[in-house]
């Protein structure tokens, strides 16, 4: 069954397996990217700072790096500011939107980065609020979990060593300049996930860069698995409703958070604030209130507020409204403010699938309304973050809560204003018991775990409550060396990983495919934790049985190690040959021209080499990425140009070719 630790993970090997990269800004001046590509496979580029500063070298560096095959990602230097949750959240959203308007991250590039080095005078709880708001805005608009760049000391001192971002799936780029074999990792080893990128030097010398430059490592040998996947298409669909941050008081600004959206990405948001009756019904638009913040006036007294958020994607638009606030009251009213005389409490079993119920306790100050906000915490009552959309008096625990602690903030409102008190659940949420597997297909039931097996018992799949939508049909079939996991109605991504277990040990390589044509290697894990950015991972238990963690529906196949089709040896992209150095043409005394050179193919491939019209095809099978020597004898007049053609086809049938011109000596 899926363990509580299966939040995020970062399988880490020895230093020899790390991909190397750099991070740059205008301080590095003009960069020779073809030279940089000889020692770096990725680069992070500064795009923006604060709310107005643009790094003018970003587009030049982006184009130069990508033209030579270096994977790039943009980063934003944070300048946090604000007083109170509403202002802090609004500032973070503004900076996130500014970054996206300049960086415009694309599929195939590295995820966006939040560079945290200054506090802007914010205390740790406020800076954590700012950070979470920036990260959530990026996720809402792109569906991509941005990285956090920070040093261990800054995170410990300025964010109280919080583990909250790690719980939400945010990967870490740690800045620890050391010659040690591993960096210090804050936030309780980043919630157990470890580091994804490591800036290990701030004064390296790299060919192609005239100044000293930051040097970075990725926790695996290639960053291909960490790049942004193709953006989803279609019309946006609200999956977590918008929310309003800030107390509903006249003269105090409130801020809209757009919630989460499935369907088409990337998104832009527009807003329309609405004035409702005291119970949050009969809402009408407020003229000219179309920003993501709103300042309640005396006209709003006694009325609840809501905000309608419209998401715009390429394929269309959709609108969702936030839950209504409490009725707006006068800030600083002379009436008695509510105060909890008996603390709120939570009843229920802390197990995935079970429902918790909050009791408000007792209050002075004659409150007339209560509001709830459920939170997910790193430990009992500490490092808590709001669960978007969880604003009722009850909350059903799901797979995403396993291993976390839960709390609810109860806000009481009366004539004297509003006040809040927190009810903390002292035990971590446990996984639901997994029943015996039933033959495929199986139907997902409300609030319980499930298990399904192939007809021949070769493999079993288990899931926790909430991982797969209620009433979905789950099928698991086994044909030859392939196990297929499917869900109807179809869905692009699971809300929580499911676990497939083979019935017998194997030494084969495990690969996966979403289309049955292109196969990718499952990430090799050291535990039952799926790394950030990976859809499929595999590990072997103590008895030798292989397990596969799946964040998507897919086909799983066994491949012979090192043989044709081993997905570890097949590039994620078509097998594009490239020339190493240059071609050399030498004319012998006999008049024959000998053409020599070396071609690199980044994948298993069948290669064909010739000079069209002058030589016949020479074919070769590469079982692993590597170089192909070129040595061709041909007759060509002096000064006449020719073309070397190298074509490559990988095991999945994808093709690419290189055409290199030369001239007869």
C-alpha cells in the first residue's frame, strides 16, 4: 500500500551521475553558449526582480542556450513586501504575474524558480504566506510546481525552517557552496524529499563565460525528466474554488486567490467582485471592482462579498465564484469583539476517507456567524497551510492528507468584529486499510481504499481514498510483457499516486507509455516516494518484488536491460545526430577523397550514413547513445561541394537527420 511518506522524493546517486549546469544573469555579460554547452546541460536564467525590474539578457540567453540544446528555466528574484495577509498575498501574486509575463515558461523547459534571498522586513510566518501565494499563483496559471531557490541558513532563519512548501510538492534548489559530497538541506530534508538542484559553487569558471559564475547540479544524470510537460489543452475547469484573503471589514483591503483549474493551460485571470446579502446569496456585481484586490466601503456594511474569477485559455474561458465572506463590519467597532472561552475541537477518525467535524466551542462577544478554514500541517499545529476550498464545518480526509496533521481555524464574527481560534488534531492522518484485490475491473467507492488485479494475478494495483474519482471504473490488464492501467471516465492525472505491484521478482527494466508508441524509463526510487516532476517511479521491496508508483494512467512494460528498446538508452526526443567538431576531407594521390569525422547520436538508434549521389548507405545499430565514426571514400572534383547525410531512427520509429556540407579539397 502507499505509505504516508509518498509525497515527493528525490532519488540521489553519487556525484558522477549528476547533470551539471549554470545559473546566470546580466552580471555575466555576453555568453558564448556553444562553448558553455560543452560542460553544461542546463541553465537557469534571471528573468525578473520584484514588480518592475526585467533582466534584459534573459531573451538573449534563452535563445542562445536553447539553440545549442541546453535546457533552460527562468527565475524571479523575490522582493517581498506587505502588511497583513491580504496585502502580502496581493504583492506575491503581482510579482508572480509579472514574472510569467516576461519569462513565459514553455513545455520542454525547466520549471520556474522563486529566488528567495531577502525578507523585505517580513517575519517568518508572513514570508511563508508570501512564498506560498507566489508558488500557488504560478501553479494556478501553468499547472507547474515552481522550484524554490534558497540557502539553508536563509530558510532556517527567515522561514523558521518550514516544511510546508515541500508538502505541497514544491521542489528545492538549494544554495550551499561546499566541496562536500552533499549539501545541507533545510525544512527537515525538505519534508523528506531532499534537493532537486544544488548550487554548489558561486565562483566557478566555465568555458564561454568570462566572469565567475554559479555552478549547479541536478540530482540525476539528466534533467530531461524534470522539464515542463506539454501544457494541457481544452477549456479551463475550476477544480478548487477561488478564495478571499483578509477580514471583511470596511476600509481594509481583501485579496482574491484564483484557486486551481484543470483543463487548458497556461491561464490568465480576470476578476469581478460582487456584493451579496448577509447570508452570501443574491449577489450583484460591484461597478469597476475588477482587480484582484478590493477595498470594502460603507456601502458594503452588512453585506457579504464574493469574487468571480474568469480563467482564459487558448481554447476558451470559464468562470468560478469564491465562497462568500462573512458580512462586512466596521473596522475598530466599539462593540465587544468575540473571544473563544472554550476552544474549538475536531471529532472523527484521522484516516484517509473518513470525515472530520469541527465544533466551534463557546465564545463571548455574541458572534452571529462562524467560518471555517481547514489546514494541512507538517506537525501537530505547526507549519500549517490552508487547504484551498476546505471551508465547511466538515472535511473528508483524502490521499493527499496521509502523513500530515490537520487543523481548522474557526472565525467568529459579531458586531464587534471578528476573531479566530484554532482546533488542532494531535495525530497524523493514516492510510486507509487496503481490501483484498478483486479481478479487473473494479469501481472506486466513497471513502475507502481499493485494489484490483490482472486476470492472471501477474500484477495488483491499490489506491487510497481520493486518488481516483468516485465511481470511476479501474481496469488492469496483462498482455505479454505489458500491464495496462486505465480509468474510465479517462483522466490525465491522478490526484495522488497509486501503486502497482508485480507478483514475482524481475531484473528487467521497467518502462511506461501513455500512447503505446513511445516508452520512457520509470524513475528508479530508493523508497515509496515519487519524485517531483515524475509521473512513474519504481522500487523493489525487501522480498525482491518490483513496485511501480503511478501518477497517471499508463502502460507498463518490462524490457531486457541493454537490449534494443531499453528505454533508459532511448532519448526522450527524436534521435537528432550532431556533428562533433568538423568534417575533414583529404585528397589522396590516387585522386580519391577520404571524408572523416565523428557524429554523436544521443539515443539507441539505427543510423544510415552516406553522401547522396556519390556513396552507398552505411548502416549501423547503436545499442546505447554514443559516437559514430565517419570514414567515407568518394570521388569528387576539386572545389565541388558535397553533403554528408546521417539519418537516425530510434526503437519507437522516430526519425531525425543531420546534413553537413563539405567541399572537395
